[in-house]
């Protein structure tokens, strides 16, 4: 990496971690709103629940903007091309942000608002499927806000215990940083060690993205039931085929 690229990468890291702090606060606020709404729902106060849902939607809109911005900033060092013309970074960031935005789910279908609605629904209808939900579930579990694997495939360590987690930009699988970097550097064609995942890993594309810590924190705070739920789509393990060279 040239020194300009290095400086850019450092600046991007700093800026996106500020955005990440804001994102993390918004998520915490959403958890608060949800628990207040659950209490209102228990008391049959559906007007107030409705108001809180509206507030949650607004927060999620800001959250998405912020998340897009953070992702976009991270992309800048990758898309930046040195030239003798002055670079319009504002334009560069905006272009990246709209790319990211195009890929994110509509606010009305956002996983976070679904979590909210589900929590409210469960107050009186625990165990019953939410109306109009049957098909959507499948789509939702593959969105980018999900933690796809709950243990590192190399070390078997639970993701919530990793001090240095990283995630593959392409397949979204999560690993312990030091072992996965070693794995990538020492294999000729370092396939993602999650069984069945066809992606080949590259150092620059296995990173601690702006949402990773937030999502891990959420997983941690949502307790054991959420861990089980996540396990269903976790096709991990078989971590010991490490020494098979491909
Ligand atoms: Zn993978």
C-alpha cells in the first residue's frame, strides 16, 4: 500500500468508528424503546405502542443512513485512484454511500423493525407465527445484519468471546482474526473454513466491518435464546479439516 493509501485507510478507520459509536447508541435506544413498548402492549395500550413503533422507524432510518455512511467511508481507500487532479472526496463518498444504500433493506422490512414487531406480537401470541410472515422469514435470515456463524470455524471459540473478530466482506462469515489471517497466508487457495462455503478469502476482504462489534454485542445481550435461534442456520464445524491442503 502506498503511503497515501495508508493515510486514507487510517482516516477511514477513524471516521467509520465514530459513526459506529453512533450506530451502537441508536441500537441501544431501539432496545429501550422495544422494552417500553412491550410493557405498553401488556397493559393493552396499543396507541402508545403504535407511537413507539413510529419512533423506532425514524430511528432505524437514521441508523441506516449512518451505517451506509460508515460503510461508504471504509470503501474510499479501496476505490481511490491516485491522479494529478484533485480528488473530490465528497463525491466519492456519496457515490459509495448510494451503492451501499441500494443494497440495504427497505426500512419497513428492516430486520430491526421486525424484531420490534415480533417482540410486541409475542406478548399475546407467543409461539404463533406473525401474520404475513411465512415467506419473508427466509429472505430475512440472509440479510447483512445477521450474524451468520456463532463460533469461529478455526478455533471453535464462540463469536461473542472473540476480542478480535473479523468478517469476510463476501460471505459474511466471522472468524478470530489472528488464526484466520494465518490460515489465509499459509494456504494456496484459502477457502472459507465454514463447511460448505465456497468463498476464497483474501486478506483485504476479511475485516472488522463497522457493524460487526455492534451485532456481536447485540447477540451477547439478547441472551441464550437468540444464540439457539442463530444456531439453526449455522452450518459450522468440521473445523479440523485444517490440515487438508487443497
Ligand atoms: Zn464463508
